[in-house]
C-alpha cells in the first residue's frame, strides 16, 4: 500500500491531496500536500501501520502532538492536524522550506559567527519545546532546516516527536541512518546509550553541543569505528578542543561546549534557556 501511495498522488484524511514525495522509508513517507478545505500547501508525514494494530492505540501514540498545536515559533515546525485513514496515520505540518543543515554542513564552510547565529536559533526552538515539557528532541542535522532566501538564515527544527510511535510499530529496527526516529549514536547523549539513563532537557543540551562542534569544525567530536565504539566515546571521551580545527574559536565558546557536553547530565546547562 505504501508503495502504491508513492507511485501516484491520492487523497488522505478526506482533505489532503498528496503531491511530491520528499522522503520515503519503509513505513514513513513525507510529502508536500494540498489541503482542499483551506487551499494551503502543507507538509504531510504518512505512516503505515500493520492492519492487525489497533488504530486506537496508534491514535493514543499521536496524542503528544496536541502539545505542539499551540506552539508558535519561527524556529519550530508547525503541526496543525493529524489523524488516521485506514492503516495510515498522517500529520500535517508547515510545508518544507530551505535546505537541511546536513546539506549545509556537507557543502559549505560555516564560519564562527554564522555557527553562533544558527546555534542561537536552534536554542530558541528547543527553549520553546522545553517550555511545553517536550524533551528528547531529535536534533540531527537532517531534521533541521536552514532557509537562506531571506537576508539572514532562518533555522527550523523539524522533529515532531515520532520516535515512540515508530518504535511501537517496529520501524526503528529496520531503519536507515538518515530516517526519522533513527537513534544515531553520533548525535546521542550518553544517557540515550547507557541503559537506565535519565532523559531530560539536559539531553537536548548535549545534542546542541554536538551540533555546535560540528558547525564550527566540520566534524563530529565522538566517532568510533562502529556504533558501539562511538557510544563508548560519547560516554567516556574527553571533549576535543575546537581551536585544534578552527583557530579563531573564542575560548568562551569552548567553555560553553565543555559544559554542554559534560558526561554528567547535571553538570550541563539545565535546559535550553540556560544557554542563552
């Protein structure tokens, strides 16, 4: 069924006409779509779930999205509607704008002032989510959009919190590294990797530290030969010096990084607001 949906546009939820495929995974496909009731173009995430799975259980897993309906921030993707159509759950969001931070990192040299501006906007977005009690945000570069068509960059966090739903559907185990919900150890705080770790706002602070290091230096601070070794480095490795790779890195920025990447969660900034 998911394959059929990719081959030809169709309608879902009674009002959304599916258009261009943006990304396609085993169970999750993202589209641009047209809302025939409002005449708006939206982003639409469509998740296929097994016919044997109770639709009401899926609906319950979507309930955390209710917190996002009231969010209004230029740095967080807007979520407007969701529901179930047959064996598909769908989530309507702001339409995609700009390019991913992953694309920027792979194709551009980010200087320190720009890295700081991008980080400031990411922190603002995470702060808004933290104020709604939303933590454990997926802050990988492929889920962060940079719109450079205006005078200055505009950053948008595009994670809508699907990891628990995808995990319940068994999607996580079949994922590729760039898929939504994938737990990439290169972008994971130690408490994600070590069983029993306490996940909270400090976990997102750690991820922001990883992004800061990558934007400034063009590389990640902790990368092993495999996922297990990377996990060990996240948990025990010393924080590298950014000035080793970017000589004009201000010492105060290294101090900020050291605190954000502290192995002990309680030694980090308490939340995103504390980083501003």
